[in-house]
C-alpha cells in the first residue's frame, strides 16, 4: 500500500509536469484567440497581430519544449532520444575579402554566419519534427496526463458540494486520479520516441554526412602525421646519420696519418649512432608504443602514468583487451588528457579509470586542475573527439571553473 501511494504521488507530479510542458504552445494560441476577441472591433485586420505573435511564440517555444521532453524522458525512463539538430558549417574568407558560407558571398563574417545559420535552421528536418511534435503532444500525451490533475479538481469541486450527485462525481474523480496517476505520465515516452526520433531516411543521410566528414578528418590527420614523421626523420635521425657517415669517412682517411684524431672521431661517431638510435626509438614510440603492442592498453597506460609528472593512479579491468586501433586511440587520448592537465590545468594529481560496460569500453580521466576546459575547433580535444568518432565513440567533458576536470571517452566495441 505504501509503495502504491508513493508511486501515485510520483506519477501525479510527473503528469502535472507533462501537462505544463505539453500545453505551453496551446496556451500561446489560446491567449492569441482571447486577444483577437478583445481587439476585434469589426475590422478583420485588427486581429492579425495576435496570431502573428502566436506563430512567433510557437517557433520560439518548439525547440525548448522538445528539449524538455527529451530530458524528462531520459531522466524518467532512461530512453535517450537524440536531438539531431544540424550545426552550421564554417565560413571562409576569400582573396577578394568577401566571406563564403557555402551558399553565398557576404561582406562580413557576421553576415555570412547569420545567413548560413538561417539556411541551416529552415532546412533542418529536426526543426520541422519539433513543430510537428508541439502540435501532436497536447492531444496525445497531454490529454492523457491531464486525467490525474483533472480528477483531483473534480474531486475538490464535487466533494465540496452538498448534493449527492456532486459528491458521487467527486468520489469518481478522486478514484480516477488515484488509479491513473502511476500510469498517465508514461504515455509521453512512446509519443516522444515516435515523433521526435529521426526517420530512417534522415538518420541514414546524417550518418552519411558524418562518415564523409570523418573520412576527410582522417585523411587530413594521416597527411599531417606523415609530414610530422618525415620532418622528424629529416631534421633528426637523417641529419645525424649523415654526420656519422662523414665522421667515419674522415676517420678512415686519418687512420694511418693521425690515429689519435681518428679514434676521437670514432668515439664521436659512436655517440652520434647511439643518439640516432634513441631518436628513432622515440619516433617509433610516437607512432605506436612497443608496450602497447606487447602488453596491451592497461599496462601501456600504467607506464604512461609512471612517466607523467602528475601523481597518477590507474584502476582498470585486467581482463580488458581490445582491437589494436581502438587501444591506440584510447592510449593517445589518455596521453593528450594528461598533457593538458599538466600544461593548461596545472594539476598535481590525476585518476585514470578503464572499465567495460554493456556497450563498450569507458575511460575516465579526472584531474584536480583549475578546470574551465573547452573544445576549440583546432585544439587537441577536438582532434581526439574526431579520432574517437571513427569508432562511433564519444568524448564527454565536465570542467567547471575551478575544477575538477573529468573527461570520459566511450567507445562501443566487443572485447577480445
């Protein structure tokens, strides 16, 4: 009985919340109709203004209403409905000084971004899904969720009257409110899933665009990595090997005429060979650390934590072993986050957690730095997010001002 009462109270509160959220747009139109009757004085044009404001209010409220519904459904039922809003792309300044946004040329970057933002807004299928949902939810979930509070209102009005019929109506309203309270709010989930989730065709088109962008990012990243390796080889090991060859050639000529100087050159050549070998090992380590290949992600992250200037602790699922590309992405992700903690957050301690759940692997990196971490478009975190997106992974950052900073990397995968 106590459990039923608690369920009824919680359900009644949730039903009231759904009613308030679902009826925001109808309330705007009801207010427009009331203003139309109040302003109308025989001139048909006098009632246009309320309906214009109602249309503007509908456009302004549609996205917040849908966001609140998605949030409520995720919080109450655990069902996550992706928003799927399209983001405006970048603008580029041309040699003429004008700005190109992919559709038109504008004199300033502000005008180019504004034009692109409005084009993206009106062409976004998610915007029209939101408008459709705000028209459907009041007559579906809104009508069902109004039953418990409506029953309470009927009970209060009926039981306060002296007549037997009114009291019977009040008792019936109370019974309906108590009986429907635990279940009425549940109607919002199927309605939201049905009308707020992207259609298969839209989801497929968005996925194609996402994969196209990922392919472009991967191509650019690979080209940059090849240039980095080439530059490191040219400026480092190659230059030392050339100098080593010259020293050996000179020592060969001096071997008979000046043995002492030849021996000195041989010693310098040996030092140069050792230095070149160290640089080559560091270069190979930057491409793919040997400990990662030989012992896996867990031991590689522990070795990384030991080399870090931070006081880092690692907790991990010892049975975890993943595909090499995924392990490489997560390893370099942890390395990037530890570097940021030292360089930007001025942290002294870090905690690394590697675990497996029902969907894949989760890596949490938390530091005690000053917080306020962002994701600039050309920063390391944006590159890490793109690298994880290749595996359908995600990067979640929680970094309030003053710290701490907690970054979570999620990659859906099957463990080996």
